[in-house]
């Protein structure tokens, strides 16, 4: 993974943090094949805002999840390999 720095932001650190949080969420995802924003927040001890950003990155950049639904009741489903 290339390390990119813009100003004082080190993007490699953010990518590593997001991947580490995804790994922590793994047991729930393997068992349920889905995760909600609320579950992600609890597992990773993070705010709703950070959880939303991390999950969005895992959907758009890493293509690990797909977003199912909007608003209350929505969840992130694991994409079949």
C-alpha cells in the first residue's frame, strides 16, 4: 500500500485503521453475514459519524460490504466471494 501524505494527513494510517476495524468486526460479519452501523460502533468503540465513514469506505473502496436499505433498519451485507 502506497503511503500518501497531504499536509499533516497520513492516508496510510487511516487505511490501516479502517482495515483493523474491519478485522475486529469480522466475527459478527461471518456469523450474521451482515453488520449494522450500531454494531460496528459498539465493536470498535467509535462514534456514529466515524462508523458511517468507515463503513462507506469499506463499501466503496474495498468492496467488502454492500449497503442494503436506507435509514432505520439498513445494514451492510457481506459481498459473496
